């Protein structure tokens, strides 16, 4: 284990990543960047090695929208249709912006 850790330190993550992706003949990476993580490399970093596609999880976008809407509207069992339409349009605009 010590020799592996030493190799990682000496070679660097960029070199190891490049070697592994080439050896595995990986031509694309799909990344879900909606997941909150304490350590990760951004999409731009991955593009140094291969094509990168972004996965959009619409449920995460919807969750963020509802959190924002929660501060502006109080939901009851009698939600007006214009509120639902506003939320839907806002969701669509956010998805298109991504």
C-alpha cells in the first residue's frame, strides 16, 4: 500500500488519470455535477482527458426551484393554477439554461 501511495504522490493525479483513461480506451465521461461532494474535480478538469457530457438530474433542479418558491408562496390544498404555471415555466427556463 505504501508503494501505491508513493507512486500517486510522484506521478500526480493528472498523469494517472490520463494513463488509466487511455488504457481503458474511454472516449467519453458522463458527469452528474448535481451531486454535492466535498472533493471533486470540475467538468473543465475532466475535459483535459476526453469528451465530457453533463448529466442533468431534473429532480434536483425541481427541488431547488421548490425551495425558492417555498419562500414566496404558502401552499394550501387550494393552489391557484397560475402558481403551478409559474413554477413550471421557471423550471423549464432553468433546464434550458443548463
